[in-house]
C-alpha cells in the first residue's frame, strides 16, 4: 500500500509537471491573446538574477515602434530599412528558438510622417495569416508560413485620405470574419474587411482625423460593442454591421487618441495627453453610455486625473493605474478619479520628463513594466502604493524624442520569455522560474 501511494504521488507529480510544461501561451497581437495586457502564464521568475535574466538570442533589425508578436514557434516584427535613398517597410519572421530569419516581406514605402523611425503596429497572427499595417497605410495579409501576400489594401489611395501626422497606428482587430481597422476620412474612419479576401464589409464614422487608438470590443448592455475613439468622440458600434450605437464627445487635441480604452465592470475609461480623462458608465440594459467624470481643463502639465500619452492604463478592483503626461505613474479611484498616489520611480527615477513612458502588463499578482529606458521592472501596484520588487536593463533606448533617447515599443510576453526590440535589434529573454 505504501509503494502504491508513492507511485500514485509520483505519477501525480509527473502529471502536474507535464501540465505545467504544457501551459505556454503565445502573444499573437497587441496587448496579448485577449487584447487586455494580461500575461496569464505561470512559472515566471519572482526576481531577476543579479546579472539580469539570460538573453537567449539577439537578431538585428531596422527601426520602428511596432512591438513583436509571437505565435506557433515564430516571432513576427515590422521595421523600416533605408537603402540608396529609398525607404522600405519590412515584415520579418524569425524562429522563436534562436532568432534565425525564416522569411521577410519588403516593399518600398516613402515616409511623410513625424517620428519616422518605422512602423507603429504590431503584426497580428491568426489561422495561418499575418496581418500588418504600415505607417503609411499599407494593410497586408501575408501567409504566416512563407510571407506570401494573400491580399492588400492601401488606405490613402482607396479612401482619399492623408497620412496622420504620426502615421497609421491603430492596431487592426480581428472579430469573426472581420478585420476591423482605424482608417480615416468621411464615412470611413472605421472600416471592416473580410479577413480572408480583403473585401470591404462595412465602413462607418467621420472625423477630421482618425487618431491613433486601437479598436477593442467589450460586452455591455446585452450587446458586443466595438469601441472606437477618434479625436472628436468615443463611439460604440455594432461590430457586425458598423451601425453606431452611441457617441460621446471626447476631444483630443492634436489628434492624440492613443491609449486603448479600458473597461472595468460598467466603467469605460479614456485618457489622452492634452485633454486628460473621461470615465463613462455603460448602461446594463442597452447599448448606451453616460459620463461619470472628466477632465475639464486642457493642460499637459497641470493635470487633474490621468493624461496618458502612449501608456494604455490598467483597471483593476476599482482602481486605475497609468503613466501621466510627464512620467508620473499614478493610481486613481475609478468611480471618482481621485488620485491616491503617484511616483516617477518606474519611469524617470525622480524628475518630470515630457512624454516619459512605461508599458504595463499584469502577471499573477504583480506587474511587469517596460519603461522607455529599456528597463523591465517587476512591481506590485495597489491603492497603497508602488512597490518595486526587481529591475533589469534589457535594451538601449535608440530612438530620439524631446532631446533624449527613448524606447517606445511594447514588448511581447510569451512562453515564459519576453521579446523586446529597439531600432537595432530584437532580443529574446528567458523569464522562466528555474
């Protein structure tokens, strides 16, 4: 009986280890598998080693702000290459095991934008296809195996629009057979394409400029609602037809709708650099929304609530965590907007710096923050304050902004590793608990 018990315990242990080993998750799109900035894997290190986590591989790439994506043993990233006076955008496919380039797709793409480092949008991988959107509005659907073009669209030519000042930056959203994009123009600020053929399914909304906000779908009021925020209003649409359910004025100066709207319960939160915050309450019985509180004063320095630049905030347990206009990591009460605390420790280590940033991803009961200096931070965020657990420097900031070097590319967290890039290289760093 004793031997049988030992055998059973041993078998259980093997089963648990196998189950743990099998729980690996890809990062196939912006903000992760569920587009919510949550990394759900376990078996992740609690603190970084003294010399930092081990780098499994490095691979040279060109410039860009587009974060990498990881799916089915491959890493996809978009960049820009300059050669002989010409400008090219590229989509690269690398081996997840060692960073070896498996294929690339390249096309000539002259830039007309400010901050011309490269593409802004992370590739999205689904069902053997890779969807990318370049900074000048080239929407591509590529074969994930070999990079062959399956279909493509050109936003500027097809919708008669100009490139936004900082390029096309809204990450396409896949919903059923629809690839929903932030485009621009009269009646075509949002456009849905057939994911397999590229044929247009519907178009909706008009705005003087489209902004840079990635669309997202939330369920509320008994409906799946496509939330699309352009610089004039927050909007809810039927994702199947493009019918507008509701619109609430939500101005963003200079078109700076960047941060992805975040939902918590019946709250829906928007934040931008100059105009600050808007908190809506979603109607539980029908598709409708009413303002709860908002920033009344337009200012980039004298900020009341949260004036995020490119940081998508994280909402949890009645609180908002996000990086404000000059690098202040803040915690607000969601129902009132009351500020509970702020710190520069995660971003600038003490001083107010215009547009200073850190990206926020949740893992278990802690957060991973990747700041513009190339530091990866493990921290606890709660209404009580910011508690830094560990920090490691991963990459050099190679981009330029406001007279300083910055790294403004969102990393990917997959298979117990982090994948991060600057304008020269992409690295794979092991974060597995040994």
